C-alpha cells in the first residue's frame, strides 16, 4: 500500500488497481493539466491539477464504498473509474473541451478509446477488469456510476473543497464527510438518507456561490474565450489534429500557442496577462433569441460583422455566448419520511437558486482595451442590443484580480 | 499595546480604551459566559466564550474603522462599544435572556446601568468617554452603531466564523475580510459597496445554514428550554432576584441549579446530558393561532393542561413556542448601479431564504424519555393538533449528538 | 452508531462500550473540566474541555487499533480506557492535582475506585469488561496500555493538536496521522516503524515548543500557583474533603473559592484576572539545593519567612518550585535498520531538547503588584539568591496576555 | 488599489510600484515557474508558483515595514524588491539553477540585467526608482535588504508556510505574524526583539523538519538530479544558450526536454514519473574526501567510470554530491537582556540542529530500476565505499510518494 500526502485530505492510501493506474502515462499526464485552467489569472494560487483532484476523487469514492459496504470487484471497478475519470480532459480542462468536442465528437468523459490501449489497458487486464466497463462508469452508465458521475458524486465533493482550498474563497467549504456518510442506494438510485435535505442544499449553495465568484468570474471567461479562439486557429492554421490536441498537456499547448505566428499574439497575451476587456456584458434576457441560440458558425459570423462595423481586426472581437445555466444537482434524490423526493420538488431554496442563476446569465463581448468603446457600439448595432448607454451592465469590477465580482 | 493570540483572528492588537476595558470585572466575567450555551451538548467542542468573541468583535471593528478611514474620538467610542457590546448578557447567553427580560424589562443590549458604575465607568471617564453614549451605540442608536449593532455588523461576522471554528460545522465560514473591505457609508447608512450583492447573500446563506444545524438544533432547543424553566423556578422558589441572576456567570448558575432542591433534577439532567426528548415536533403551519401566539402565562397553562391530561408531573412537560423567524440581515443595503437597494428587494435568493426559514419553523413539546408517548398524545388532544399519527414530523435524527439534523 | 462532530477531527464515530460510557456522569463531568485550566488567562480562546479531548483520544485509539489490526475484546478494553482515561482529573486538571494527591495519595490516573462503582461499573459490566482491568490500562500497566498511557500515546497526539487549535499557537501542529500509521508492536513494545526517527523528533519538538509558550507560560504558572494555594486553604478552613474536591468540576470550585471568606480574595483575583506578578524569576542553576529540593512544608515555611521579612501578609507570597523537567517521550522506541533504538540514544536533537529544557527551568516568587519589590528583596535575603540586581532574569514580557514569552 | 485573494494570506492589497510591477512580463512569467520544482513528484499537491510566493513576500514585507514604521521611498524600494526578488529564477527554480550558474556565472539573485531593461525598467522609472538599487536589495546588499534577503527575511517566512499549505506537511507552520512583530533594527542589523529566542528557534526547527521531509526528500533529489543532467545535455547538444535557458519557464523546458532526441528519454521519464532509483545512499562521513569535494567535471568522470564498471550507458548513472549543509538562519541576531546575540551562540537547540543536519548528509547514486544492483556494486569499487553490503543505508522508504522518509 502506498500512502500519499494531499493538501486537502491529508493521507490518502492507495492500493490495488488504483495504485497501478496512478503510474500510467495517461494518469501522470494529469499532473500537467490544471484543474481550473485560466482561473489562475484571477486567483493566483489556483494552480492545482487534475492529478491531485483524481487522487481526491479516488479517496472519497473509496470511503463512500466503505460506508455503503460495497466491496470486491464492483468496488475495484469504481475505484478504477475514480482514478481514470478525468483522463479524457483536454489541456486546460474545460477551457478547450468545446473545441475538441466539435472536431472529434468526443466529450471529456468519452474515454473508451483511451482505456482500451497501452499501459492503462494492461493494468486493467492485470486486475481482470474490462476497459469498456470502466469507460461506461466514467461516462455515467450504470448504478455505481452515480458515485463518480452523478448529481451527487464524489467528483464535485472533491472539487468544491479543493477549489476553495486553493483559491482562498471559502464558499466551497462543504461538509463532505457528512455527505459521504449520508449516501445510500434506494431501488438502484443513489440518494441522501433521511434528515439530509439541508445537507443537499448546502452542496448546491456552495456550487451556486462558487460559480460567479470563481468558475465564471468574468476574467476567467474572457481568458477562456481567448484561449479557445487561439486553439481553434491552431487547428485551422497548422497540421495539428484535434485528436493530437486532445492528448496534449497544458505545457505543450501553452508553448504551441506562443510558437506559432497565427496564435503568438494571444499566446503571449495569456502568458503575460494582457487580456481583452469587456466591451459588452449584457443580461441574457435583453438579448435577441437568434443571438442566444447562435451556433458556432453563427457566433463567428457575428464576430466578423462586429469587427467590420467597428473597424478592427476580426481576431480582436470575441463574442462569448453560453448556454442557459442549469443545475444538474437539483434533481438529487433525498429521502424524506421514507420516500425519495427530488430536491427541486422539496426545496424552496433550490428553486430560488435556479432562478438566481438564470438572472446572472450574461453575454460578453471582449476586445483589446483600446477597442472596447468602438466594439461595444458596433455590437449594439449588429446585435440590436438596447443598452441605454451602459454596455457593461455592472460597474462593479473592484480590481484587476479582484475576487468576488458579481457575475 | 497588548497583543493577544486568538484562535480565529490570530494576533489581535489592543490599545487605548479597549485595553483598559478588557481588565474590568464586567468584561472579565464574559470569560465565564459561553457563547452558545447549551449548544455544546450537541457540539462538544463549542465551548468558546463571550470574552474571546468580544475581542474578535473589537478586532473587526478596528479594521472596519481603518478601512472606512474613521479615527479619533468617534473611533474610540466604537471600539469601546465593541468590547462592551455583550456585557449585558445573562449566564448561558441567549438561553436565559428571556427570563431576565420578563422580570427586569432589560434586554442584553440594555447596558446603560452597567456602564455607568464601577470600574467600567472609571475607565470610560479616564478616556473622556460618556457611558450613556457608549450604551446607546451598544443598543444600536446612531450612525456608527450600525458597525457593531446593525444588520451587517462585525458582531455577526465574528460569531459566524468563530462558531464554525469551534463546532466544526463549515457553513459559517464566510469571507469576512471581503465584507469588511466592502463596507461603506452612504447618506448615513452603512451599506456594501458596488459588486457585493453576492457577498451579502453569502452572509445570509451562512446564517441560514447555521441556524438549523447549530443555533436551533433540536437538542439545543430542548436543553435551552429545560434551562429556562429551571431558571424560572429558581427565581420563584429562592430569594434570588432577576437582577442578581443577570449578573451571574455560567459557573454560578450551573452550581445554583444543582444546589437547590427545586431545580436539582433539571440541573443534574443538564450536567449529565440526560435530556428530555421530543414528544411533539410540529410544523407551525399546522398549529392553531392561539398556540402560536400564546404568551408566557398561556404557555405555562398549556403545559399544565397537557401534564394533567397525560398524568405526569407538570415540570415534566415543556412546551417550546418560538416567534416567527425573521432575517434582520435581509434589509441590508447594497449599492447597485450607484443606488442603495435593500437586499430583499434585489435578491431572489434572500427571498427564498425567508420562505425556507418559515417552512422550518417548528413547535416542540419535550418530556422525559418514558413520558414521550403519553405527553405526545395528550398534546394532540389539548392543542388540537392533527398529526396523522406522526407527532414528530421527522424521523431523521441520526444520533445523539448528531450534527446536521434537519430543523 | 453515533457520529459526533469535533472541531479537530471532524466526524468521530462512536459505538459499543465507548458510546455507552460517554453518557455516564463521570464522563459528562469532563465537559466542565477545562483541558488547560488557567492557561485561558493567557490564551483567551483556550476553553476546550477534557470531554472533547477524551473523544479525540478515543478516536485516535480506535484508528490506531485499526492500523495495528487489533480487534475484539482487547480493542474494546483500549477504547473504554481511552474514553475513561481522564475521569480521575480534579477540577482545573493538573492545576489542582498536586493538592489532591498530597491529601488522598491518588494521582489522576488512579481510577480504580471510580470505575468500580455506579453507572460506569454497570456499563462496563454490560459489555463484559472488568473495571480493574480498564483501570490498569489507564494507569499504564500492560502492553496495550502503551497506546493510551505510554511515551508515544494517542493522548499526547490529541492534546498537542487540540491545544494548538484552541490557543492559536501553531507549534503543536504535528502530523498525527503519520504517527498513527507508524505505530507498531515489537516484542510487546510499542515503537515507531522504520524511517520514522524524524516523525518521533517532530513530536518532541512540538512538545518542547508548546511547553514554555503555552503550558508553562509564566502567567499560567502564576495563576496556577494562586489557584493551588487557595484550594489548599479551602481544605484547611472548611469541611470539604480532598475526595470531595477531587470530584468537583471547574464550575463548583470556581464558585466555592469565591464564596468562602478565606479564599474569596484569590477567587475574585482569578475571576477578574487581577493576578500576582513575578517578584523573582530565577534560573534554577542559581538556586540553592535545599530550595530546589524543598518539599511542601518547606516551601510553606520559606513563604512565611519571605512574607515576614518583606512585611506583607503570608498569603501574599507564593513560592513556585518545580521538579526538574524531564521528557518522558525521549525514551520512545524507534526501529532503525531492524533494531529498536531509544530515541535519546539515536537523536542529536532529542538530547539537545533535554539540555534546552533544563536551561529553561525557573523558580518563581509571586506577589501582588505593589509588593513585588519588597518581596523580591526579601526573597534574595531568605533564599540566599545572588541576583545582581535583576530579580526577574528576563525583561522580555511583551504584554499582559502575550503569547510567546521565553520561559 | 488592487486586492488579490491568496490561499495563504487571504486578501493581499497591492498598490504603487508593486501593482505596476505585477503586470510586467518577467513577473507574470513566475506564474509558470513552480516553487518546488520536482517536489510535486513526491507531494502531488505542491504545484504552487513563484508568482503567488512573490505576492506573499510582498505582503509580508509590506506588513513588516508597517511594524517597523518605515515609509516613503525607502519602503517603496523594499516593496519593489519583494515583488522582483525571484525574477532571476530559472525554470523549475533551484533545480536548474546550478546549470545556469556554471554557464553564465549568474545566481538567481543576480538580477541587475533583468531590471535594467524592458517593462520592468520603465515601471521603476515611472516610480522614480533606480533599477541598480533594487537589484542590490535583491542581492542582499544594504540594511533594508535584510528584510527580503537576510537570515530572517520574509522570503522564508512565506515559503515555509506556503510549502506546508500546499504539500500538506504541517512542519512549516510557523507563527509568522509573531516573527513580523518581533523584527527590529539595532545598529543597522535586523534582529528579533527581547523575549524571542524561542520564536527564532521555532523558525529554524521548521526549516530543519521541512528539509528532509520536503526539500531534500530522496525522490525530489533523484528527479532534480535527472532534470539537471538532461538540461546540461540540452545545452550541449542544441543551440540553446544558458541565457536563453535562464529565461524559459517550466512549460518551455518541459516541452523542450521531451522534444529533443538527446533528452527525450529523461524528459519522458520525468513526465511519466518513471524515475531512477537509489543504487547507493551513503552517509557522507563514510565517503572519501576527493568524492565529497569533487567539482562538476570530477563528478562527471566518476559517473563515467561507474557506468563503465557496471556495463551500463553513461547517462544511466547519476552521482549526486551535495555541499555540506549549513543553516544560514543560525546567525540570526536576537536581543537578550539588551544585547544582540547570535542565535547559535545562545541556543542549545540551534547547535544541535547543525549537528543533526550534518548527520543527515547523504551521497546518492541513482540508476534505472534494473541497473540498481550493478551500479551499486560498481560504485562501491569506483568510489572505494565500504558499505558492508548495505548500499542504501536505510531500508525505510515507506512507499512511492511517501511523505516522511528519513533523509
């Protein structure tokens, strides 16, 4: 047995298939994939990696299995899935995922191919486990998959606590030990035991507070959008394939962006934190449906139109449209008086969170500092926004790296 | 200057009037008043005192004054009020406050008399401060009073963080440093600066989660109710006056209860954690208005009727009716787009919190373990409750000291 | 199974004999015995109790048993001993222990009588455990006793971490999880496994740093000495017996001291933190052997002589002589290259700690502030001290509650 | 003013020259230089960067200046030096420093050239500061340089606490707030005020415990040695210059090593944590003087001889000889009885630390797992080591990533 020291869970004990998987190249690669991508441009100490997170997920999965009294091969499968659940991530995690997915059709949890080959396949085989089986757990199929890829999974328990530890933002500090102990299976569904409506609410509140403060902080959104555009350009202008991109690590992508002429400007801007600014930051309720629903090509087209109207280079306009926010955790099951109820049917607070989240939904248009004004006005014209003179709807940006801007 | 080490704020530097006040008997007495009273019967490590809390409030007040650029005599007054803001507390803090108030008409923040005499008066006089002035700050009068006795005051910033530290419940872990930095005065009103709607929400959410989990945990409510009844009996059956009671400390009251025949049973039960159990735990919405609105005498009368009906001794029935929950913090002002808005007008979440809190409102009837069944049924009859057989509406009490029961 | 939330170890799961013992009066009494006695007069937030500490010791013992793969009745005995290991403590823990021991001959770990009667005896009987057997584990007899009452026991692991958490002094923050995992039995001796010389050193260093900073801070020593003298007076001047004193709690002793004429002055001084000051603080190396070795009666006699010489009341002089400091942990066994070695034979650092500790050894004479000068000079004459004009050998007392004075 | 959230110091307020310097490319580059280099191969969560550390050093410097009552231009210089103190670091911090130094003659604190050009020079000029002046502070020249580059500087206060936070090893948890408050200048020397012998000792003990556990953990030493050799090869076999190497970041060096044929094996081994093992781990006292004192070329020659003797490729033998350990902090000045004394003259413990450190001094020879035996024996012959059959003097390596091996 190996004991690994972790800044969040202290000592983590690893053995069996998990210990062997840790030493495989696809898992070691996660040491070079940061958990929060460009969020470190807002929170300088948020440099934790998918590797330590995967260890944490393994640790919590192991403890949950113990509490649920699940052992043997079924448990080994879950532990393997926990260690491997993030090996499908692209560099900079979610930041580049959309690009990869559009070109390859593969999401980060589509790991069939990755597990079926090389060292990982050999390790699984040594432990008499079927790669396809583990891949489907990672993808969320099957009863036990709920533990590592469900609404209530140990994945989010680990990342909330870990992201809080490393950003310094206390909102993610959930009582994960209580959650673990409350997990139970009812008719094949993983739910929280009696007396835990509030435990479940606290998890959703933590997510709801971390979202605008950390995950969707406007500076994180700006830099993520810049990174995406540059990565697309990399695929368009070099011989790199999306499959290759998918297997790179942060180090390689960071160097590649800075090395190629077509992406060097953005690569250097990201490296030197010389970011675009918000030209427009509009409530989604004020935006036309054809913009809200624009697909990738339509967004590109809007960008070109705005750039033309403003008289700036096309790559100096980034239009950032996000899908409607949803809270997957709100369908979490909770036992109340002996019956399983969905949290959003039971909890006033959870319903309010869903409304609040929709209210915080924003469309962003970003440009270099000296182009903000002209791009802002051009956006008004091109997208038909009525902004009453306030392109950025909030004046509340306390500072460059400031931590808690309203969303 | 004196530096004091604190488990929450690390080093606290004290000087001027604050340093001198710390050495006065009324402030030193706070060392023997626990912050959370009987909550330590649920959370064994919650033994922190009003003294360390008062130091923390002084510390945060001092920092807030610094950020607000308020100095001189006005600042000294606030610092004095911060140190003194809890000297009016009865033993076991809020647990006994109701008893004292009914007999003396004085709430814990009515400290006029206490500051005008003895060592405290002399210290204030040495620093050329007027006791009446400080007392009115403690009572919440005047612009600067908002800092120590308002909706957004440093009092609750300290207690949320401190109670989280000492109970082990993470929900109170707010970002108090961010809150301090966001405080600003607009037209004499203390509000949060632009970009802080969410900062304010996070404070309310922390309170909303700590409430059922800690402050109103049913075991804390049971033991608090028992303590109150016993204290009333002490006043009724001995020569002790309510004014004397008010100036006792936890040690003295704990010994007094165990020493007098009339209160020895309850005193010993509390000392040995041999508590009453819930015979009824009903949603307030199901309770008749005359019970909801019952005053002290009416509650006593209901208790006697229930005891008679159940055939148990009168002191073995405790009816625990609480006023409708309110969230004072929900009227907090926040700057949004240059205008001050009330949080409950601005925030979907805060409105939901108010609804949720009302849903958690419960009436309790407590009795010794062997009387729970008969007292439960008697309550049904006497109060006209229709419980459909479930006197305690939740079956969700995970354990004796368990930490996170739904409310 | 009951889960209890703890500020240090988070969730503690209790079952079996331990769960039943928690509810007995002698264990519940520990809620009213503070862990550090008068140390809270230096560190205001150090109000934790023997009850939460006992829970912590149970928790660590349970984990150690698990790592050592010890189960069944042997393990239940250790768990029972862990919960009960402090029931023999007098009020204010070690502060009053000397007084009790002189009158009753019983140390705090002499719990034979306490376990053989009442509720504790019944619980042990229910679980088919022999009280005498558990008492001998508490007293340190037998192989498994090393876990709860040895050089390396879980008792000190818990208190170092807990005292650090509650005082705010970081020095006690040891890696207790590492220590637990390193424990192993070799030929009936509990030692640390290979590769842990430094793990053991770190425990001793933590103790060595906490000692002068916390446990023997001069203000803690002064107040402890005052408390002892007053308690002796209580026994001398009232009908209270030492056996009764031993079973009191902090609340009762605090009230008793303030209630009796003979002890009211000291009781009030302690309650109001109006403490004696150091008249003399001398290196033990400079003190005559007959003072160093003085027994209780001789110390009393010296005090009377000093008081007479100084012309002050006898109870206004306190002579504080302590035995030579020793480090029991220095004989800890550690596996090095397959052989068990004693830490003090193996470690340069541990030897240095023993020397350093002896250098910090001090004799104190305390008196009310206005008597410090005359008492200091009288002490010089009576004890034959040559102080070269510096009765207090260090000028380094940064402040009233200051945290880190040299010893 | 900008407020930045930090995981260690919470909110850090930055203004003036410091705020402007943060945005310069040489400082932003520090986001891509990890603080502990290959230590993350032992402690997976140790991914913090020189950027966040530099912010921390700035923060502590600013607070120290405040306590010392130093303001104006002198303070601005120190703050600038604090932000810039690490811009001279090579990729992977100290790991590659030796290589750079041998080729360029420049240590990491030789930043004259870096500050005199580009954006940094312009910012300093804007604030009317002289680059040469700041560079000499970074290099440790001048009275105020003691704050950022002395025995007692805020640099080590930050890194000890930060490294503890991110590795999870508690030993670095010093009381930095106490240290800051104790700093004082006596005759131009920065020393600790009266009553702080133990405060100083605690800093040295923290360093002494962190050293073998973290900084010189054998796995960190192995991977560091491998990284060095590969970097040397990179300079030898490509057109890259040492000056270019010095200005790279971790990302660039990590990619470069994997991209070049001559270094690809080691680059991949490091990326996949497929490290060499210890063939020899010998106490330095047992090693011949000509080995202990071997310079770079002599070490290379020994390696070749060992490889030839063992019949393995030359790059599969790494000889790791380190200079004699020293503790610079041991000359720290402390005020005792009004006089400044050197800590190593005053403290028994500090002397012991120096001895202990020498005892832990080890020579390592590393090779791929399958070459360990033959390389070990060859080393015996070539270096004339008498190992009595135990090439690795300790058997105490608890596990792959294990945290606390003896040194």
